[in-house]
């Protein structure tokens, strides 16, 4: 027996109500904030991700699904959504449109991770990117948008964490201060952090090991080492969030796992959250477009994991509207009745009624049992008697009441 590859799963019909619910809320939200949908290919040139996400990151070092195709091209299944959107922005000259260009996507993401609850090798992200402006009001709007999304799906008990990690002018100085601080703690660090100290010192701050966390807690803070421009940007962002009544907590250890972030970084988590609980991660990436060959173009975005949203909806017992099921089940007895039923099913569907037509030659009882299990509102029964009189028996599946109705009247009656 074949099974779905480790870390992947099938989304069966009974799960689809959750997916539809989340997607509908996403579409509504994006329309409210002026975001338009973009879909990019599932794979890209590997260099796009190596360049943008960063060589020293977990994603590029350990998590990418990379392959060479038959033409010898080195390709990678999308491990995140921002780089492809930026690539598309550049490729299609979107800088010619009014800035910021606001785009969103819902797309599968592929990462070779250790599968566990809320962590998969293929998952879906909803993400937004606002490209072409550095106004902190845009940061506030983007964060508000992510925050309001959870209100719209009825998820509560979340926290918003915020930090600023500076820009290419002030960060190098901060990183030196950070390295100096860590130099006197090298012996106490875990093996991963020893590597981070050399390759990616900012990541020292979000190590999950308690011993490393204690060291990180007392580390110098990026927000204390911002240049005047970044400082003012961060102050204004906080002011706008307060105006919008979005509650946030400053977290000086929040740095995010991708290299392209500058200034604003944020995450939204459940209050009782564990390691796999981050629902949204996002931030500014003011240098990325330039890094990919464009003109200097500030931008900000976020992404959220749809599976984790659904896990939380279930945990908080949030009801989602059921998907519309079959309205009518057509049961039939005998060859002649079957032919009449085939025509009737087609006629009703053309009139806009959702119909399930019985197949095979089961007993009436078996057919009605099936109608019941499918959740049909009505069953239409075509037997010999009905055929003779040009009628069908219309059975209300909830009350079991049954009445004869003329075939010609059916489409209208069912509407
Ligand atoms: P984490 O710290 O949990 O590994 P991350 O920082 O790698 O998250 P991002 O790259 O910011 O996550 O991705 C955005 C969102 O996508 C996350 O906040 C999370 O909701 C979701 N996500 C990330 N990786 C996975 C995964 N392997 N399986 C399911 N959802 C994921
Ligand atoms: Mg991760």
C-alpha cells in the first residue's frame, strides 16, 4: 500500500469546510485592504531562494526540496512565498504601477522539516506583500490586517509580538555589540548557537534551548541600537498601532528565521503557545528587491500557516459553516424508471438544483439509506406507478413525509 509522503497529508472532503471558511475570510480581508491575488509557480530557480532567504538560514541549509530537472536546471519547490512575489514584481515591471503594489497569495510551501503537529513538509500559507513604500503607517496597516484576520475567523487569545532589527546602516554596529556580549558566553552555548555566533549572530536570540534563552534575555537589544531613522520609524509604528487599538508586546528576542528582514518584525501566537504555535510571521524587507536586481524598493509582508489556523479553530471549538451538500437524491426502480431518472437529473441540474442520481440497481431501501447518509434534503422516487402517472414521489428526508408531484412541476417546486 502506498501512503502520502511523510509530512504531507490529504485534505479529505470533511475537512474542506474549514479550508473554504479560511479562504473566504482571506479573500474578504484582502479585498478590504486592497490586496490583489497573485499565483506563482510551485518551483523557482534555486538561486532565488539562496539569495533572498539567505545561505546561513535553516530553510536554505536544511529544508529545501531542490532538484535538477532533465534540462540540467537547478530548481527548488517554493519554501516561502515572498521571494517569488518579488521576482514577479521585477519580472513584470510592477514598479510602474502605483506604489505600494499590494499582492496576496495562498500557496503550498515545501520544507524538509521534522514532521509533528503543526509542522509539515508541505503546508499552505496565506501571505501578503506591500511593495514600494517605507511609511510606518503601512507597517501598522499590514499588522492590523493580520490581527483583524483572526478576529474575522473568531480566533481569540492571541498575542502580537513586535521588534525592530534595524537596517543596513545600524545593524552591523549592533551585531558587533551582540558578538562582543556573546564572546564571554561561548562555553555555555549549545552546538547550534556556536555556529550561529559565527554565521548568523542575530539568530542566537531565538534559540529555543532554556540555557541559551537565559543568555539571550540579557543580551543587548537591537531596539536600543537603532539609527535615528529606524528609531523614528519604530516609534511611529508603535504610535499608529496604539491609535488602531492593536495590543502588542515588544519582544527584543524576536528576529525571524530569514535573512531579508529589516526594521519591523512581528509574529502572532496563541497565548498558551508552544514551539509549533506561531500563526503569523512577517516584517519589512527593504533591501530584498534591490538584492534581486531591482531599484531600491522598501516592502513589508507576512505569511500565516493555514493548517495551524485550522488546528486552532478546532482547539477553540469555533464552528464553521458547513459546505452545501446534495439537495435531492433520485432513486429509481426498473430500467424504464432509470431512463426517466437520467433525464430528470439532468433537467434539475440545469435548473440549478444539486442532484445525486442513484447508480446500479439497488433496492429502494438501500437507495434511501444512501440518500440519508449523503445528507440529501429530499429524495425523489421513480417507480412503476409513478412512471404511469408521469409523477415522482417527493420524500422529505427529515420528516419522511412523502407526496406525489408531476414531473413537469418538479424543477419549479424544488427551487
Ligand atoms: P516556525 O518558527 O514555527 O518554524 P517559521 O518562522 O519557519 O515558523 P515562516 O517562515 O514565518 O515560519 O512561515 C509563516 C507561517 O507559516 C508560520 O508562522 C507558520 O504558521 C507556518 N509554517 C511555517 N512552517 C510550517 C510548517 N513546516 N508546517 C506548517 N506550518 C508552517
Ligand atoms: Mg521554521
